[in-house]
């Protein structure tokens, strides 16, 4: 499974532009961390793109349905499948790899960063400041669907201070906004 195949699969199973945007944001954060740790960027990108591809059409079975689909229809590596299962805390799947811990750590946080960008008059993530993001994180009424406990847990599991993790994900999303990935 490469990025092009993962992107096509995500588009095929995800009609919602906002959910597509979320998966692209997670991909950007995953790529950033892969480069940071000098790990395989393509594997991290594919994981980010596919982690929620089944959510819209199979919400009650997510991510189990998606992982089963990927096992049956693609050559997705087992470490990617494990990471996808582990990003949903309710599955009880342990996050034993850095890949799985990274996906869990960036998933919710990208939603907060996106929300912070959307409330700006220009909607530009490039103009979101870390100070503002930290303030919005503390305001639980802002982007109330973002699970702050999971964001904090994710940073701990990565071994990264929360402020540094926020800065990293913000940098990743700014980078993507400045130089968008090829969409096909």
C-alpha cells in the first residue's frame, strides 16, 4: 500500500470533505514525526490517511471494519493495521509501536488545530499561534469534541511534552498548508 493507493481508498470510502481534511491533517502530522524520528515517511503517511477511512460509512464498526477490509483487499502492513486499531482507545488494542503511539497522539490534536484555524477570519492554519492553541486547549467549550485527555495521554505515550507536541503538530499542518501534498 502506497500513499496514492491509500488516498484513493480514503476518497472512495469517505464522502465528507471535512473527514477527508481530517485524514490529510493526520497524514501531515504523521509525516512530520516520521521525518523527526528518521522513520519511513510513506508508512506513517499511509497510516494517517487510512486511520478513519471507514468511519463515515461504518461508524459502529470503526476501526474493526476498516482493518478487516484492509486485510482482505490490500497489502497493508500489519504494523499499520495495529496502529489503526490502537488509535481507537475503546478497542483495547495496545499501542506497542512508535507508529501506533504517534497516530494516537496526533489524531485528536489535529482536530483542535483545524478548529483554531477555522475560527480565524482568514481560516489560515499558518496564522495560528502556539499561544492561542494552548489557550483554546484549556477552554473545553472550544472544539468540545476534541478529547483533551487523549491528547495529553498521546503526548505522554510519545514521551514528548504537551507544549512541544502541540508545536510539532501545528508546524506539520502549517507545512502542509504552505506546500500541499499532491492529492492523487
